[in-house]
C-alpha cells in the first residue's frame, strides 16, 4: 500500500479538520503539545539532577537528541522554561482544588483531598516535579503573574481552613500559618521522593494526607499508617 | 596618648596568647571568623533574593564593599560557599538536637523541641537561612559528606519518633515518612518567612511547633494558636 505523504499544507488543513485519517495520527497541534511536554519533562529532570544553575538549554536539547533550535522554538529562554514549570504546577494545584471542592464533604475533607491530589499529580509519572524555588529566574512580568495566581490559590485554601473551623471538622488555628505549613510539607516532597524508590506516588500522597489531616482534625486518628510500603501501590 | 600599632607579627602572637589587651579587641582568628560569617550572611541574602544561579561571587563582594580577592580568601569558589551554608545548617541542626535530647521529657517533647529550636535559629537574626536546595552545586566529596551527616541526623530523628511511640507520647506511624514530612514543613519556611514581616522568628517557630506536635501527639491539643502575631514576640 502506498503511503500518502502529508505535505505542510495538508497537515495545516488537518489541524483544523478534526477526524481526518480517523484520528490515527495525533493532530499537528497535539503533536506540538506532546513535544512541548517532553521538553518540559526533560528540563525538569535535568534541573532536579544537576540543579537549575548548572544546566544549560543545550544540555537539555542533547538529552532529548534534538537540536538547540528545536528547543528554542518552544522555550526561547531558560526563564520561559521556568515559567512553563510554574504554570504547570499552578494548573495542577487549581485542578486539584476544583476536584476537592466538588468531592469533599466538609472543610477538612476538602483540604486533605486537595493536598493529596495535588501531591500525587506533582510526584507521579507524568508530572515529575521541580522543586519550585527558581522564581528568581522568572521575568518580572511572569513573576508578578505567578505571585497573583499563587495568592489567589492560597486564599482559597485559607477559606477551606475557615470552612472547616466553622463546620467543626478543623480545630481553631491560624489559617494563614496553617496553609503555609501544609503547602511546605507538600512542596518539599519532590526533594526526596523518586518514582524509583521504595514507595509509590499513591502511597506517599495517601500517607502524607493522613499526617496532615491529623494535624488539624477535631477527631484525630488514634493511629497512622505504620508502614507506607504496605498501602495500596496505586489509586 | 600614642596608639600602639599592631603589626603582623604582634597580631599573630596575640592569636596564641589570649588575653592580650584584656580582650578589648577580638583576636585575629576571631576577626577572621567574624568576617567569614559576614560574607556567609551576605551570600545567603543575595542567593535568597536573586537566586543561586543568578548571583556571582563578584556581586556578593560588592554588596559588602570588599574586593573579590578578599572574598576568594574565605571562599575560593561558589561551591565552597554553598558547602559552608550546608555546614552551618548541619551544625544548627545537631546543636538543636543535642539541646532537645537534654531538655525534652519524652520522645514527642524532644522531637517538637528540636524542630522548634532548629527553625528558630534557621530563620532568626544571625542565621538568615538559605533554602537548602543547591546540593548540586557541591563538589562530589562535599556532597558525600553532607549526605552522610544528614543521614545520621535523620536517623536520630527517627529514633526520637520511635522513642515517642514506645513511651506512648506519639501515635503509631511510619517514622521515616514522618521525619521527611516534619523536616519538609520546617525547611520550607525560609521560602516565605522574612524578619521584616508581620511575625517574628519566635512566633513562627512556636506556632509551627504546635502544629507539628499535634500531628503526632497521643493527646492532641483541642485548639491551636489562632493568631500567630499574638504569641510572645521573643523567646
């Protein structure tokens, strides 16, 4: 069977007309998104391994076997790459928050669920997460945007703490400090967690969820998981 | 009154013979230590403000009004500077641990006291703390040494958790995960805390101590501090 060669114009047309080839091949825009994600993951992995300051865009391109020019197409600067990392983290955070608000039964339940979902996505297969400490590398505009998004997100979490205090699921506490401590406990995990280690992402996020829940609960558990590795590996 | 000029040889002699000039002037070795500390603090402050990757040794020297050569005398490389930062953090950690083991009444009490002392020194006046994420910048030898020291320190903390479970002050839990979470919550604080903010180092470390204590305690408090700023500002 003769293979049909897809020229530049055909591909462009395909991007618009969904369903061509019965979607056997990802659309061009989807391929672009997949490449961008692959680059992002390679970058995060290199930053985590060698440190942000010690990793050049060139090394990242090399690790993927692509040219520097290909990388520049997606991320013209290291700063743009960091902005994309923060962007992804904020998206995961807000998605987790939305799911937790939908499914949680009370303030504490929503808060714990949010932290658990957030952590699991952060450290799981598809989102090898960067320790989010390189804000200095952002442009002033990107940084201002991040601060704004993060402030809004933290405000929402403080509201969940207040909701929990009101509905009696969370003990009286300082919502601002409490949210800082919860997020700190969660954000530090990528520093020591690796998918190649003894614990899975699901085990770690479930066990950390338990610990953080107990910190605030008006009905604190009498015992916590004594062996993280014995928890369900997936889920 | 004629001022006595202190030549190079006199100073060297003074270093050995303590008590000359009735200690009105710090000894030469003490002055050296003070300068080294000042450099370390300036470096940490610059790293925290602009990020490790974006700060050169030259900028640090400039911020103190000294020459690059003066800085090189103490820290010939950025890697040596980072090693000194980690070294200081490990010293503070081990000092806090020793004090807590001496003064604490049971496993949980020792653990909470340790975290509180550690945090307070880390974020207080004299120890403006670097987010400890730049291990990549260490030489392999320095890094191996750090990992060894840190492993020993974490082992000691796990032993405190086990002691607390045995003496009934801490609920059954996984000591390894618990220590990771406790240290994460504490190590993230320099990321958001500033001595110029609404809360003092003493307030923050006391309130975080309460939260972390409650996470593990077999007799969890019914309420936590509701307004961190209302805690004693010092102490």
